[in-house]
C-alpha cells in the first residue's frame, strides 16, 4: 500500500510525461526482456535473448526496446519517463559506461531523437504491486518460452562466467584422471569455484541496491537527452530527488 501511494506521487510529478515500463529476467536459464506502454498497448514489445545472456543485459535490452518504441511516438509526445527496477542498469547509463556495448547502443538510440524530446529514468522496486511493473513482468514470462530468440549478439562479459566454468571443469576432470593420492585426499576440488565466483559477481552487479530501503530515485533521477544527461537536484531531507529541470 505504501509503495502504491508513493508511486502515485511519482506519477503526479511526471503527469505531463508518457509512462513506459521495462523489465528483464531469467527463468530456467532462459532470458527475456520487455517494455510496456500503459497508455499505448500497441507499443508493447517483448523478446527472448540468446542463452547465456545475463539479467543485466536483459534489463538494458528492455530499455532499448522502450527507446525504439518511443521513437515512433515522438511525433505526438515529447516527454517520456521510463521506469526500471534495475538500479545497476540505470547506474551504467548514468555513468556512461561505454565499455558495455549495450550502453553505447542506448546512447546511439537517444542521439537519433528530435532535440525537443525529453526522457527521464526512474528506478522503482520490483514486485510491490505497481500495475505497470506487474504487466511488463507478465510479458517477460511469456517471452522466455518462445521458440525463437532475437538475433542480438551476446555481450562478451555475459559469457565470462560460462567460460570460467568450462575451464574449471576441464581442469578438475584432468586432476581427477591423475588418480588417487594423498594430495587428492587433501584437495579433491581444485582452486576456487570460478563458475560460482562469476555468478556471484553477476548477482552483485544485478542487485546492487538493498530493496528494503525506501529510496525511489535519489541521484539517479536524471534526464537523458540528445545532448547527454541532466541531473535531478538532490533533496537531502527525504532521501529523494526533485524532478530535473528541462534545460
């Protein structure tokens, strides 16, 4: 209930904006992303990514789908707000982490927008009863079971943990093939579990914000425009940011 009231306040702040929800998720090793436009159902979009893609990449793909659909609406609307539950994705956009190919792709999409278009990003927590978020989540759950995947190439960083796991399995297999010895008894499993370490790194990157806190859009309330990011003014009194200026 508290989240619903707070979200109503956020919607009121962006009452002159067109609202867009994005989401990316992994179910049973299958990954998908989607975007949902409550005011324009024809613009909903969902896609399944290739196996091996991370949740982080799926969240960015959801935002890319949103930007692609927004481009079609710029003749009729100029203000948009994209809601995402992935703080790590928004942080990567904010910091202009161009080492991530999907971040470069998002900025390239933005650069193609008319100069009058204004896009804001807002972080919202997942699974707290926000209707738009629940709807886009349903789209993702349907998309993960599609037979075909998008032609999008998997980012090399997404394959890192799988590569590490394969190397570790070969290393372990060779070690076991050498036969029993005192050393084998002491060290039956070689080294640190690289596969687990890679997965832990992915989880840390994908869940960098404690969900229990009531922070909604702190310093991440930024507006991404063709000229770059304009920052919201920080409000220290209530751990929230006020809406960014349009300059």
